[in-house]
């Protein structure tokens, strides 16, 4: 063998090691957890009751999400029995505006999410008409609409341009109260609500579905949730997708996704239970726009916005 060739072959592993080291220095180590997940595991959230929602029309809050473009704004809707409308409230609990969603129906609205959509750079609201206590609906609906700007004058407005997305389950009708939209790719996730001790399943629909389309969701796996009676009543994801919060009637759980894997892979890992303020019937959770806390709201009237900050 040519000694020169042998020397060159021995030099390659060293060169590759140097290149890898330089890459690691440039990129830095990936974080092992997110601030929300760390605070949940350590149970160090600073929890405090905030403004009270005094609008008598908000009497069965079932979905809430924080605006990412309008500081201090939460979008809220009621459970079944209300008309197809959403409320813009602020951190004091005051109603800023009401929007009636044109062309929508409200069979059983259960959750609302924020995420990207068909037009790049536009934030969309996704309203989940996904409740089905009797498990007899042939399809559920998600309404996707560009987030409106909250007017200066408080009043009732018409929200036009909502796309109706019809979704079906691959294994028969299910009841669900938790809707999430991936901020990276606009894929839709629906988490079912269990009956008895059955496993909770997670379903996914593709991004940017056409208005009026009907799509069969994919069963992407199970939800890791401590206990056999806990139920998913609301869900949200951080803007950077590094943590997912899921609430039950009694608790809030935070799933770690610091490695930026898929939503379903994060939900398949055991979460940490956060220290939270007790609520009569908690079904809403909204992660703050800066990803450093979340707010919850119970069903009923004159309920406080319960803030939990890192």
C-alpha cells in the first residue's frame, strides 16, 4: 500500500471530527426542555386570579386561545347551546367585541385554536365544532377563518370568510373537546374524550384543507395521560412548538417537545402536572403569546381569568 494513501485515509476521521465539533459550537446544544415544561415539572408556576369575566353572555366558556398579533386579547366561545359566535376579551375580563361567524353552525363548539393557514403570514382562528356526547355525528366541523382585528368600538360584528372543514374519524364517531393546530405546518390535531376507561386516541388532519371538503382523519396514536379517569377538555401549543399544554377538569399537564418532534410523538410521552388554581369546571387553556405562561377560565358566570406564569 502507498504510505501516502494510508496517511490520507487516517486523516479523514480527524477532519470529520473537527468539522462536527465546529458545527456543534456554531449551533449550540439543543434545549432539553421548554420553560413551560420545566415550570410544570418543578411546580413553580406563579398562579394568580386575574380579571373577572362579567359578560353574562359568556356563561359556559369551552374554548379560549390567546391572540399572537394583538397583545392582551383572548378569543373565547361558549359550549353547546350558543349561537356561532366568538368573543374578544382582554386581560381584565372585559368584552372588547363579539363576532358572529357567517355561514357557520354551532352543534357543539368545544375548542378554539390559533395557527397558520393557506395564506402565508396570516394568523387563522380554528373553531372546533367537535363535541359529540352521543357519538352519533357522521362528521365534525372545524371553521378556519383569518383572525379579525378587534375594533376600537365595542359591539357585535359579522366575521366573514370562514372555511367549513368537515372531518370524519377512521373508527367511528368520537367525542372530543381538544383542538390543536401545529404552528409549523398547520396540521390539525383532535384529541378524543374518553368513555369509561378506554384509551384516549389522537387524530390528525392535513393542513390547508379546501373549504367545504370532507377529510378522513388519521389515528396517529394514543395520549399519555396519568390515571384512567382523567379526560382531555382543552389543549394548546406554544408558538415555538416546544411545549403542549393539555387540561382536564382537575389538572393541567405540560408535554415536552423541545426536540421539535411531531405533535403525536410529544403527546405519547408522559407529561408533568403543573401547579394550577382550582376551577369549578375547567375546559379552557390559552398559552400566552410569549410562550411563558398560560391562562385558564372555568365554565359559569363571573369567573376569573386564572393566570399561570413561569
